[in-house]
C-alpha cells in the first residue's frame, strides 16, 4: 500500500483542497456543519482568510488547541455558518404556536419554558415571546421563559442588544410590531416586557443541551447544514431536554429527518409539528 505524499510535495491547489477536506471533517464532527463538496467554497475561502500565511500544520494545531466550539475553530465556524433570519420566519409556525400550542400548554397551570436552537441574531426568540404576549398579555400568566442558544458569540451580541431595522420585521403584522418593539432613531428596540422573558446562551448543540423540562423547542434552518448522523445526535439532545409531550418545531427541509421513533407527528391546518413520545 502506498502512503499519502507529504503536504509540501503536493501541488498547492491539491494541498489546499485536501486541507479543506480535513478541516471539513473536523468541523462536522465538533459542530455538525458539514457542507457538501459542491458547497465547499465558503469554508475554503474562510480557511485562506483565517490561516493568514500560517502553515497547514500550524493552523491545524490552532484549530485543535481549544475546547470544542472554542478558540480558532469557533472563529472559523462563525465565519462560514449561515446566520440569515428574520422575525416571523415561516408564519404558519407562529400561527400554530399562538392558536394551538400555547393555549394547550397554559392548561398545565405552571410557568412555561421554550427554547430556540440556532437562534442566530434573536429574531426567532423575540417572535416567540411576542406570540406568547399576544395570547397571555405582556405581563400576563402563565409566565413564559424563552432561551435562545447559538454557537456564535457574535450573533448572540446582536440578539442581546435587541435592536433591529425594519427589514428584519417585514414578516410581522403591524400589531406584532407594536406588541414587540418601540421605534427609536437607531431602529426598533425590543420592548422591556418582551426582553425580560428572553435570555441567550452560547452553546454548541452537538453537546447535550444545558436545559431540561422544555415545553417547546424551535430548531429551524439549522440541521439542514448537518450530516444525518449529527442531526440525529442533536435530535437526541432535544428529546432529552423536552418534557414528555413537549413540542418540536423543525424547518420544512428538516422534516424529512428520521424522527418518528422519538417524536410523534402532529398535523395542524397551518403546519406539521412533532411531539416528544412518552417513552
Ligand atoms: C440560518 S440560522 C437559523 C436562524 C433561525 N433558527 C431561523 O430559522 O431563522 C442558523 C443558526 O444556527 C447556528 N448553528 C449552527 N450550528 C450550530 C451548532 N452546532 N450549535 C449551535 N448553533 C449552531 C448558526 O450559528 C446560525 O446562527
């Protein structure tokens, strides 16, 4: 059997492509994100940008150096992940949350806890809080806490600031905007009554979630970038964090995942959700 030639003997383009493939495998293993060969350009470009003249081996050591999800690996991944989001994305989910899920959960007669995995800059979390405020009132009962988790420290800073431009609010009705935001010179500020229901945590969802007894989890437009094994691992973490009967909202392209053993489909006129089985 012939062994692989040392990196320095390869043509530069080949060495770069092999190195990018090695990093792709590391990123997929630690963070879930696994671009297909045809979609490698952003990762390859970020590698060149961040390596800044360091040799492949030195940069590999830097990637390995920190704890999973921390240090250079964290910065590289932040650069390539898709963080696109807007308030009210996939309106049928929020209609179903408001019309069916929150009223059913309110009958439990206790405070409610919801989470958004891969919450990006926070718009999804604030829309969940606005939906709860529309049903229960801005200071009403039951108390609702919503936790947003994301790997990226950078997007969480924006989420915590809670100031958005009108383009981020374009999917909201005038009533939802009014309920959630106060217009100021520099943008739309999240109302304090909405902000107090919300908190944000930096967390890599490839690791068990730091939350238990959740009543509903949104995990939308995140697992589409993961390979099936990593997506299944995340589903296991969601299952462990959800209360029995807890609700799961997945993005439309994520609903094809192998889910049915742990989650029961629940069809509504507006959309399809999943509920954690009792097992
Ligand atoms: C396209 S955004 C989706 C935002 C929102 N959920 C939505 O549907 O509008 C995907 C987010 O998932 C986050 N993400 C990707 N992999 C992650 C991981 N392993 N742990 C935590 N967050 C992750 C990214 O940082 C990004 O902000």
